């Protein structure tokens, strides 16, 4: 099965991380990871990840065919999390949505790009045709990561989402044609 893999990834500074799917036993590690994210990094995340109940519901209801969560770890510490979301039936059955978050002390070391690349590779194995990502227009670093991994900007929707402070924010829709990435 696709979710039994474990890989080693190399960052720009030569350090290494283990990439493997999330399992139920990762709950405490994930709570620590999400609670350590600075507020400005959590501002656009969809859920209140500081609430242990949110993490518990993720780890107790793992269904890799709907949400595939990939973790990056150093030892026992989670330093990055990427998810591939799918809707198995209907007109979006060939599309996956990607989300990624990296620990602040691991920024700009290549981990974000490594995780998004891994999502593209996974999408290829799963036979998906397109990947979709929604990013705040005000986050050029995040947009750069997805562009480097093969995504391109398709639309900007003004004021689509509200951040933690309730401020409306513009969102960039980025899409990756999976087939053309790896032939
Ligand atoms: C987006 C995020 C995952 C990036 O993680 P990361 O590990 O720092 O990313 P990487 O180190 O792989 O790549 C960063 C790249 O962006 C570039 N970059 C950073 N800031 C930039 C900016 N302001 N403008 C343009 N490029 C920028 C870096 O130069 C680097 O490219 P390089 O490797 O070619 O030099 C991380 O910032 C994060 O967790 N953000 C909060 C969650 C989020 O917004 N997720 C995206 C929505 S799903």
C-alpha cells in the first residue's frame, strides 16, 4: 500500500529528515508541533490547531484515501506536515488538494519544497491528474514554494477567507498538472 512507505529526505544544509505517513500514535508529537507554531504562521490555517481535540480527531479518524498526511521528523520531533486531500467520487475525483506547514526553525532549509514535491509524486502514484492549493496572496514565500514544485497561479479571489483576526484576505489558487510533471 502507498501509505506504508518511509523515506529519508535531505535538506539544503545537509541535514536529514524522515518522511512517513502520520499514524494514530503521532498525536502527542503533532500537538507539540502545532502548538509550537508562531501565531503569524497559524493565522491562515483552516483549523484551530492549538486545540488538542482538533488533532485528536485527525489521529483517530485516519482515512488515507481521503486525507493522506505526510510527516517530516527528526528523531521523535515533527518538523513538517503536508496533507493530500481527495474527494473519491464526482467531478473532482481526479484532483487532490495540498496543504503544507513547516516548523519555524526549519524554514528556508528546503523542507517545504521537499514536502510539496513528495505530494506531487504521491499524486502521480495515485493516478491523480491535478493538484490544487489555496494560498494567501500576502505569503510570497509559500507561493514561491508551490511554484518551484511545479504549480502555477490560476486565479486570485479577493477577500475569500478570513484570518484569525477576522480580516478578509485574498487567496491565490495554484494548480499543478501532475501528468506533465513526471511524464
Ligand atoms: C510555506 C512554508 C511551508 C514554506 O516552508 P519552507 O520549508 O520554509 O520552504 P523551503 O525552504 O522549501 O522554500 C522556501 C523558498 O521560498 C523562497 N522564499 C522565501 N521567502 C520568499 C519571498 N518573500 N519571496 C520569494 N521567495 C521566497 C526561498 O528563497 C526558498 O526558495 P529557494 O530554496 O529556491 O531559496 C512555510 O513558510 C509555512 O509553514 N508557512 C505557514 C503555512 C502556509 O502558509 N502554508 C501554505 C498554505 S497550504
